[in-house]
C-alpha cells in the first residue's frame, strides 16, 4: 500500500515538473541568473528530525547528506553556471533552474550488495536449517558444515575500499531492495551457501543485484556466483521468494574471473520467474534484464527525458540518431513523440536509429520497440563513433542527434563525425558536466551555438549532476 502511495506521489511530481518547464518556456531566451526560489521551495527536504544515516561517515556515498537539500541544488546550479559561463555569455543561451526532487530519499531502484565471510560463528540458531539443507542437496560443493560456518557480511563498500560496511539502512536506496539483500544473507546461512572471498578466490555467492520497477513494482534479483554449479538452487530461490513475495524473478549470473567487474559475461540461467521485469517510463513499457542499462532514479529519469524531448523541438518529420542508446529509452520516447506529432510524417521518412556497442542492450532495445508497437525505430549494435563515421562517409542526412555518452564523454572520432554530418540540432545528455563542457566547446568551434541548458538532480545528497545541453547549427 505504501508503495502505491509513493507511485501516486511520483506521478504528481512529474506533472508539477512539466508544468514548471512550460512556464519557463515563456521566459526570454537571454542569458540570465536563474530564479531558484519556486523550484527550491518545493524541493527543500532537509533531513527530518531524528532521521540520519548510521553509516554516513564510513560509507561516503552521500557526500552532501548533512547539507539542506535547497543548498545542494543551489550549489549544483552554480557549478553548471561556472562550467558553461563563456558559452552562456557568448551564445545568448538560457540556463534553466535545476530540477530537483520532491522526496529526495530512497530513490535508487537498483541496489547492489557484495557478500563476504565475517567472523567464525558456531551459533546453534542455524544448526537445524544447515543440517536440513545439507541432507536435501545431492552435492556439497560450495557448502560449509555448521562447525566451519562464518557469519556473512553484506551491505556496501566503504568509500575507496573493498571493506564491507554491514547495514540494512540506507536513505537513498529502495527499501524493498534492501530487505531482499538482507533476506538473501539469511537464506545463505540457512542453506550453508558460502560467500565469496576475493582474497582467496573461493566461495560461491559474490554479489546480489536487486532492481525494482518504479511503476510496475516488479522485482528482479540477480545472484552473481563464482561457479555455474548451484546445488539446491531451486530450493534457495523458493525460500527467498517465500520470505520476499515481492520478487518477480531470480536469475543466476556466473562470474568466475578475478575481477572487480560485478556481472559475468558468461552463462546465465533463470531460477524463478521469466528472467526479466517490465517497468513503465514516460508512458512506455521497458524490459529490464540483468545486463540492461536502466536509470536508477525513475522519477528523475522521466523529468530528464521529458526535458530532452522538449529541447529537441520535434516537428514530426525528423531523422533522429540516438547515440549510446543503451536499451533504447530516449530513442523510443523520441520515436513516440514523432508519431504523436504527425503519424503521416512518421510514415514518410521520420525515423529514429539507436546505436550502442553493448549487444545485450540492443537486444533489449529491439524487444522494447516491439513490445511498445513502435515501428519507426531501429537499433544497431556498433560503436557509436564508428557508426557516425560510416554515416558521414555516406553523406547521410541527420536532423537531430541525441547523445548520452559515458562519464568520459564522447570520443574524438564521434565528435569529428558529428561535425561532418552537421545535424540541425544536438541534445547532449551527460552524467559528467565537465567532459560535457569540453565536448560542447569542441562543437561550438565547428559551427554550433549553445541554445539552452537544463540541469537535473538525478542523485540527491551526492555531488553528481545530470545536465542537458541543446545546441543548434549556427548556419
């Protein structure tokens, strides 16, 4: 019931954000100092009396937790203004007020926890369960008997280390996901499943990844194991679902490499449910699997994508490229916008092409397009820079470019191809405004003008900022 209420509040917040943007569109497009009062007034959610994080100083993930939320937004706005000061002054661009959250807590819908051995324990509390589970299983690989059993640690890593901070409390992570993380630890103890020891390379369960659909409330649990053989896997899954009936599906991912990379590239198998979940974003349904890239803050993702589509000024006749497209979220939202602008035009050449080098993401993107009945979008598995160069070599026309590169920014090859193709409009979404500012400077030197900036607070209480830059061809 509480989750349904939260979803209802989220819908209301999305409408409020849209209304705020519509009002701002009427303002002059000249360089100005943004008025943050109205935006901050509704977002000023400082920590409530008595609400605090017990591991804040040891964890380090929420660098701004002690700062009132309004002050966080002011600081982030100032950072964007400083990074783009020259472009704002020279191009006559508009910088909009940062879009913050009404409820900036428990927003992370994806929670990752490592599992590791702790102190030795001879607790009799688990003796019956352990003996029972050993009798049930045919093999005893990955299993410890009671006398050898250690406590199992789970939680989060201390900043800059691989030392686990055991906790079941986090002010920014989804509460259902945190409950499941703890339940996995208890089921491991019941069934004698060894946690992975990264020092020795031994042990079985390395990580658990829990993803919760913001709109659907569906839950995907991915168990990352150090071996393919999982004795008693079905019993383990059954017990976990019994303890956490919110779970929709459980997947085993095998990662046998000595690496800090969490997910393995090898075999996966479904232990329970369909092996994926569905969630709704911007009115579309998206399939989410273990390897899918899907923003962890669904509330602000809708705000971000709505702002990006608005800044694209689509008419319904454009040819669009969605570079670094992932599972196709922004591309599919744009494709639907084309259809809504002009169904006839969409049949006469308006098209969205998404490109990403991660093949599994492209598979998901194609499935998402099919699932939503979107026929004016296609997705290609290829490096974005290589694909752009191929387009440039064929002198293909491109009207709008959506780009959402990794934190390192766009490659030089990609930027050179962009300058050659010279799309009429570029909507650049970035999780690292510093590399974004570098890339925007490159494009401004090659015939583009910065038109508008829209910062979005995707990760409250952290120093991270998501930012959108809209550029238009100067000629």
